[in-house]
C-alpha cells in the first residue's frame, strides 16, 4: 500500500485544494477510498468549467482510489442555489438520460470505467434512488435529522435570503438535504467516504457529512475536499468567452476554437492552468515555467498547455489540425493546408475578417474585377493592379502574379469560398452562392 501516490499532496502542489476536512488525508492514506463528485446534467456536453472536477477524479483514480461520477438527475430537476441568483430550468427524464450518456462518453476519454481494476470508476444518477422516495418518507427519514437553523447558516442560503436575486423557493432550499442524502446513500451502498467538489459546494457537502454522522452515529466517518473556483488573473469568470461556454463536445466548440482558447490565456493564467488541466509532472511543469520566463513572447507555456488539453479532450490528430488552421491566419501555411480545412473550421478561422458574397455566375472574371468591382477588397482597379504587380496579393494562399488571372470554380475552397489576402495581414473571405 505504501507505493500509492498521495492524492492530497498531488492536488496541493497543483493548487487544486481549497478546503479539506480534518481526517480526509489520513483516510486516503489508510486504504483504497471511494470518493464522488457531482456533475450537473443540464446539457449533453461538459464545458471547461467542469474540467477541474474531472481532473480531480482522474488524479484520484491515478492515485489508486475509486472515483464515482454522480450525475445529478434528481438535483438537476431542482437546481442548486449555490452561486446562482436565479432558479434553473428543470429537465424531464428523457433529456436527463440523454445528457447522462453523452457525459459518460466524454468522461470515458479521461477516466477508466470499463476495466476489471478494483478502482474502476462508476457512474450513478441520483434520480435512480430519489424517484421512488415519497415526500412523506423523505421528510420523516431525512428532514428530521437536520435543523432549519443548520441549513440557514450556510453561505449559499444566506446570500439568497439577503436580497441576491428573487429570494429562494422551498424547492431550492431542500437542495442541500437532497445532496446530503446522496452522500448518505453512496456511503451506505458503495462505502463512499469522501465527497469532492468546488469551493462553492462546501456547505452542501458538509450537510452530507453531518447527515451521515446524525443518521449512522459518530463512528461513521465521512469527509469533504473542495477545490478553488477557477478564475482568470483579471478576476473574470474562467471558461466563458464572448460567444458563451467553451464546450468539450466538438459540435459546440470546434477543436480549433478549443485550442485557441488555451493558446490565448495570459501568462499568469497559463502558469496556474498547466498544473490544473494537464497531467504533466511537477519537474516538467517547473522547467516549462522557467523556460517560458526567459522568453515570454514565444508563449511556450500557452502552446504546451493548448497541446496537452486539446490532445486529451479531442485527439492528437485534432490538435495537429488546429495548429495547422492557426498557421493559416498567423503563419506561412500553404494553400494545401487551407484546402484541408472543413467548412466549419474555415469559418471559425476567418471569423471577424471582412466578408463579401458574389453569385456563382460571376465566376470567370479576372482577379482585379473580383477584388475591385464585385467586392470591395480594393477601392479601385488601379490600386489592385499596383499591389498585384508589387507581389502583395494572394488568392487562397498563393501569390497572384498575373493581373489577367481568371477566378474560376476550381479556386473554390469547400466548393463555396475564396480567400483573398492583401498585404501580410489583411484577409477577405468571399462566399460564392
């Protein structure tokens, strides 16, 4: 047993522990321990805000312990008041089941659910044990164990009573009891002794440890470990961009956009994130940080972070495609690389560049007519001619040398786009309808 890697130490140097209940570390050192983390199933994909919790489960398993991913089907029907000032939308069972399956597929890339190992992960849904529980039974069995005074003292409840949002419904008030019951249920049925979660969950998690103690006696030991809520160095919320969440599912956030998110984090954030979101060891990370500090403009840390996370969530192949797509805009990529892009990625790479639309029957015209007459890439034919002669115009990443060159169907990328580059940095995307 002594060879087991210390889970708490591993999380500590990575900056992934906010609060730890006394006795938790000793429990984890003593034996293979089962621990659970709750995941909200309100969408059929996780986003990078969930990734901290997922990495904690990954480390737990790598340190020889057994992770349980609890999908909050029942609690998802109610909505957790922690950190929210509004009630959530509630889901039906069919939507919850669909989301649960999708989430399990994503988690399976990182956590082993399928092997014969003693610490193979388990996924459970609290709807399975809550749906048969009548209100009267719950009130009698669970409600009487915890006082309202105890529940009111929790920060998540206090904030809502002190005028944040529209107050709090009874449904939401019962949330911490339901979550507490999950812990009791998993303690009794799966010998689960630790609950993991974000710092905003401390109140809910300790209600669970208290419920276990009151229901089963003081010798029933259960523990809590929370991780800090991740923010950006400027204090804004991590994981949100102007266009919304950064999802793990390629249908919602393309691997290119996902890669770009990590590539563009600040130096301070990169130093924290590389510890939290990759499995690189301490030595590797420390030497990367030192190397980065010698030449921050090379963004070595961001590049490695983006590589590790994109490969882990998508694949090595998708990572390489994302790098190639990035070079189209910022580096000396070839027309072959441009033609390898799928339409979705192409539009994301050139999101924000000026765009024009022409009719298909207008093809066959000269490059000068295309750029100065049918679109406004150039204000005049004379200016366009001069720039072509000076070697400053490219069509689909190939330099234009002939001012008479015709633009035809053969020039179309994914059968409907033409990319014109004026000078080094000015791109224009023309859509052919």
